[in-house]
C-alpha cells in the first residue's frame, strides 16, 4: 500500500489539453488593463490522468464505506446511498436559487416537511434550515438569544455560560456574538457542578450552552434543575445538538427546557461528512425566539410553498448565506428521515446506546478503564489510557495510530480536554456486533503489544500510505502550496 | 429495521454482556418525566422503492426553464468525471482528516486545491475553503480587522456594487463585534465605483471591499481602487468570481501591491446550481496574514521515513484549540465541494477555464446585441462587463416581463428593484441577465424573440 503519490502538478505537461470541456471562444473584446496576462498555471493533464489520480487518492483515505469509524461526537454512521441518488436528480441540481418558487414546489415540499419533522422530534415550535454547518447553527442560536434580550431592552446580559466539557465551538461562538464565555466546572460524575452554576448566574447571564448527553458521554441528569436555575436568572438555554443521536425519538430537547437548539444533520440525519463538509445545522426554537429565526424559512400556503424572507420576518437575525442554505444536504436528510419514520428515529437512539454500552462493557472486561465507571454510556463513552501512558509509555495517540494498522479508524483522542489520555468512542447504531468485537480484539492486541514491544505501538502506523507525520515541521516550515522547485522559501 | 443490523440473538448477547434486562433499561439515567414524547406528527417509515417514487415525482414537478439568471450562481458545464469521482465512498463518507495517516487522499487533494486557488488568484496562500461566498466575505471582513490593527478602526468600506445578499450576510455575522460597514455609492452612469469619488472623509477604515466583476457584471477599476486603499493604510479584500479570474486580472496583480485577501463563491468551479447549495467559499491571502486566516489549512510535511505526507496545520488558530480566542467558530470546510472543484479545475486546466470564461463573455455580449436591438431596451450602464449585464426597460415592468418570459420557459434574469428601491430608485425596471457558455445562439434568439413579444403585449 505504501507508495509515493506525486501531485497532479508533477504529472502536468505543457500543451496537454482537454478540449471537450470548454468551448472555442473569440478573444474577449475588453480593454487590456482588465485582462490577465497568462492563463493560470493549473495542471495540464488528460482526463484519464485526472480520473486515475483522484481515484487513487481516494484509496488513500479511510471512510465509513470501507472502515469502522468510531469517532466520538462525530456520529459516523452509514450514509445510505438512496439519500445521495434521490437528492442528485437532475432537476434538483439544475434549479437556480433565485428561480421563482413555482419552479421548486417539489423541493420546497421536501424542505417544509423536513422542518416539520425536525420540529416534532426536537419538541420545538419553529425551525429554520438556513445554517450551513453546526457552528453556523450555534452562531444563529446565540444571535437569537441576543436579539431576544436586545428586543426587551435587556442590554446588560453579557455572559454566556459554557461547561468546561463543551466543544470549542461553544465559547468561540459566544465571542462571535459579542458575549464573554464563562466556564462552568463539571463534577466528578460528569454532571454540571450545580453549586458553581448557581453562583455564576445573575443579571449578566444571557444564556447557557449545553450538550446533552455531554461530550463526556453521559446524560446530564439534573437538566430540569439546570433549566430552572438559568431561566430564573433571566437567561435562555441553548442545546448543542452534537449528541442528539443518543436520544433521537426518546427525549426531546424542548421537553428538557431548552429554548433553542441546533442539529447537525451530518451526524444525526446521516448526511455524508464528505472529508469535512458540507454539513447542515438547522436551528429550532421555542415560542419566545420564533420571531428571530434566520431566513429564509419555507411556508406552506394555499397557493403552495414559498420562502419567508425579510418582509415576512422583520425581526429575524437575518441571512447566513447568499441563497438560503445547503439544499442538497437538506434533501439527503429528508430522504433519511422518511426512510426511518417515527419508529425508526427512536431505534436510532436505542441501538446507538446498545452498541456503546456493549462496547464499553467489553472494553472494561478486557481491562480498559472507563472515565466514568459508575455511569451508563449514552451513544458514546470515554476510556482513559493514562495508566498505559504512565506505566508503559504508550499514550492514547499511540493506541490511535496502531488501531489504523488494524484497519479501524481511531476514536476521538484528547477530547474532551478534561480526561487525560482519553478515547471518546462512538460506535453508532449501524455497526454490527462482529465489528464491535473486532474493535475489542484489536484494542486487546495493542495492549499486549504495548506491554511486550511498545516501540511498535509508539511508531505506528506501519501499514498505511505514510508513517507517522511530522506535525511540528508542518507548522514550522509551512508548505501550503506546491511549487516547481525543490527549494522553497522559508 | 432500516440500517440497523442487529439480530434478536445478538441483542440478547449484548444485553447479557452489559448486564441489563432490556434496551430500555439503558436509558435509566434519564428522568422519567422527560420521556414519552408524542411523535405521531412524524410519518411512519417507508421503503426505498416507495420513497424513490415520491422523490422522482417531486423532482419531475420541478422542471427547470432555460436559464439566463446569474446574480451569484451560474450554470456551467460540469464534466461527468467530476461528480463520478467526488461521490466515491472514500471521499463522500470520510470525515475531517484529523487522523492524517488515514486521510492522505483528502489531505493531498486539499493541498492541490490550495495550490490551484492560490495560482488562480495569484495569491500566496489559500485555506481549504469556507461555507459559501457570502459567509467567506464575512470572514474576510473579520480577518481584515484582526490583521490591520494599525488602522485602529473597525470600519469596512463596502461598495453598493457588492452582491446585496453578501452585504446582508456580512451584516448578520459581524454586527456583534463592533464592526461597521460603510456603504459606498456607485456611479449611476458606469455602474461601478468611481475611484475619484473616494475621499479621506471615509477614513479611518480597516479595509476596502472590491468586487470583480461587481454584482451588475461590470468591471471595477481594480488597480486604482487598490492603490488608493493601500496608500491610505487599508487592506484590500477582493471578492471575485473565480472563473472570471482565469480571464481577468487576478487579485494578486491588482494595483502596485495586489489585494491582501481574496475570497468569493466557488460554485462556478464544478458545483451544480442546486437551489443554492451546498457551494463553497474560498479564501486566499498574503503569507504575512495567514495566521489571521480562518478555516482549515493543509500543509505538506514528511513522515518518520522522510516520505512526503500531508496534515492539517496552523491549528492553533482554530476553535478546538483556542476556544474563545479562536479566529472563528468555524470547524469545518466544504470538503466534498472542494473535491469537485479540484477535479474540475484539473480537467479544464488554466486554458480551459480561460476559454470557458471567454465564451461566457462572448455569449453575454451577443445576447446584449440582440436585446438592445429591441425598442425600449438598453444597457443600464457603460462600464465593460464580464458575463452579466443590466438592461433598462423603457416600458413594461421588469416583474411582468419576467413572468412573460417564464411562460416561454425562460428564466429571464433578476429584477433589481427589490434590492435597490431605497437607495437607487433609478434601478426600477431593470433586469440583470446572464448568458454563460451553456447558452447557444438559438437560446439567445429565443430569449430575444420572447422579450420582444413581452414588450409588445
């Protein structure tokens, strides 16, 4: 498998063309000061070279279609092919975003029904599909909280409370919305420290951002009490939907007291991760935040479906993209939701939870240490390899890299930051028992190896296209674009 | 059960290993009063065959007319190989390349993408993409304020010739950070900024945004604008159509020094219209500013054996490390769209992109010739254009004309008045039209004949 992979630029030969893909055109009749002197130096390669190069590159990836991918907090479940095929129908792909609603009634019907499904399954009063990613959904959510306080003339609320276990996007989002992020500690059982929360809330509190189940892989048991504390202080509750897969169809964020929520459709609703996007991060809100939802929103009226825009939603926080969102992702999520139906949604949470608890039980029996041994796993859980790091000098990153040699993608490592040498493991509901057993066997094998020949683990991976990469050099001698000469600057 | 592989026997074995009586027992930490939500409003699940029929019927209902509409999203030929390769499971179902050794395919592709974009823009570095053009401009504005501390200003000069939706998105995203957007009026004759109208009264400011082509399709005097801005201590943010940059002077060559940041909508590079997304935003900048650039960046490095490999780098800028001090809350790029764009650019090459851009320009010129021959139709502006023009209609209403064209199965363009009614009432009864390389001479004739009839009726 190990072989060099020359860049597409190294395969380029001056004068090679693919004339089939661009028409003949006269020289432009434009004044020379506007024109580019030479065509950009893109690769000059044949269509076969392109197809072969990018097909071969694809084979240098791990992916759900080829590997178990238990990446915690990322919900790497099977992405049904039907979702792709049905979303990529030519008339959906050909539609211009500014075309009249009359030419998009089929699309809008899907989007409207998706809004309704998401509303029901989260227990919220309104949904906007506009945010293009989870982090943009977070931004929209906190911007709505701010709009709500501002509309009431309540301008002194400057703080957003964020548990220390939260995703990094939470505090970053609070800052983007002009708030100060204030951390709330977690207690030894993985729940929010209620005494610290009570001490932190006050007239400066705009809201609390919470992931439930948390990134520690446990359900926040006192959520009702947390909601009461924050609401009594005049703040609102934001639900980070990163872990919704754990409770889909079982418990609704709206019923837990949340005022606003974002969903990651690329997690819970199984749209593809695509090597890092595109995602979609719809937001749902309770009664109080309805006027502030980002636009556009699909409405169903007697004459058909149409987009609600500025004139319909004067208090909206506004637009997040030029054209209204990642429609292709939304269509895939819609297809998935219809295939599952209401019973299928509850089953997602059930089997995701079953798989996680089974994997936890097996790993524990194999001698691995859970971070929260007294707690149930939700759809994910944490083990800590601090003992291995201390006694054997083999850390979580070494285990992660060695798992790759077993043909298994590594779990999330070193997140959350609270647990030393941690693995955050999320098997998802679409994996079968044999796969989980194979993961346990691989972990046990690596453990034995760490005890007998730790160097093998510490220098892993050994069977991938490259061995362990020098990240320090990557950051110090920044090489971000390919150049002809071997001698590069810096 | 869709997508759940468990047999009953396996479930029993798994519960026994856990020591639980039932799956339900695994939820025993969730307070009972929170359970039992009513989901009856969600339809029951249906099979793939039945759903395929429904989805095909819905797609069939969305027949698409002949497109002369642009305004930030453009119909172009996309080689079949682009999406054939892009939807391979190894790209489609991979995650963000955090485990670099297991993600060399995606990482090398992103590195090649960064190189292609930097070359297309004639800029030094590129990130691995952002969400879309409008949000990329918002991020560029935030970046410019961070990068230009010397200006001691959070004011951004934002011409009215920037796509109005981009202006709205920037406003949504930056308004909470004390940044103000100072609108710049355009010359109503030329349809672009008049560099001579820029005055020191606009200072201090952190950056000037320069669109190329601008929302009306007109070409801005980018050299003069860039030089003015930089002479007064402003950074220049170019917001450009990437396809056009194969033909037009790229941001890195504007003025004496070149633009500082280039961003825009990547859709014209192999991404279908798809009602507005997913697309991707791109961003390039000078090396001097790259630590202020948001989004993922891939670097080339070596492995333990000295073999070339690729990895995410400069992560100290990002939210998962920096949390509340991050350059942005962004934690993704548009990986799959960039996969398509990279393959698209490799297939067309620089010369192919240039030819496509030139064909778009020629088609729009040919369309304009046909249309301005019609009585009561004239170009609204005098500046040179790329592949869009604004038509002024002496009679008839723009909205009425569009309806008439639609009856002839033509998407005739965009009526500008809803976007400009307040600030430019003179743009009443104007249409923004576009003819890309996908339109034939017969298409242009069809449009002209239909418009003639529309204006006679």
